[in-house]
């Protein structure tokens, strides 16, 4: 279902380069369960954002169902997230002045 090959996510801050995530090879098959654990700042959220099609890697390739995820247009990645990937954010991302229904619709 997912395959990652030679992926790195790099951030630059001033004159410093920060490697937020580096994975040589990872495969997650359909029906397989995976726990992502680690200390704060170890790249857990970065990995999940990469798998969810929301954060493009600096290097490497991410496949979802044999498609290169980051070669797809943003609208197609959004469709895949909506229809095929369950994604729960760390924060609720609710708009406080909207009703529960309006937040879901948004």
C-alpha cells in the first residue's frame, strides 16, 4: 500500500540544515498495522504528513498503491486522503465560531 525509498525531509534554518526525517526503505502493506513511536522531534509527524500526501519530501520517493504520490496533482492527493486514508490530526483544527456541522463541512 505504501512504499518509501531514500526519503529525506530537510529544513534550512538560517545557516543550519536540519534533517527532520531520513528513511532508506519502508513498506507498509494493506491490512498491516504500524505503530510510530519516538521522542519529540524524531520525525513522527513528518512521516505521517509525507504518507498523507501533505508534505513533499526533499529527496526520495513515496508510493501509495503503486502510484508515485508526489507526482499526482494536489487535488488528486486530496481525493486519495478523503477516500482512502483515515487521517486524524494532532490538533483538532476546529474553527471556534462555527458549529460542529460547519466544522465537519469545512
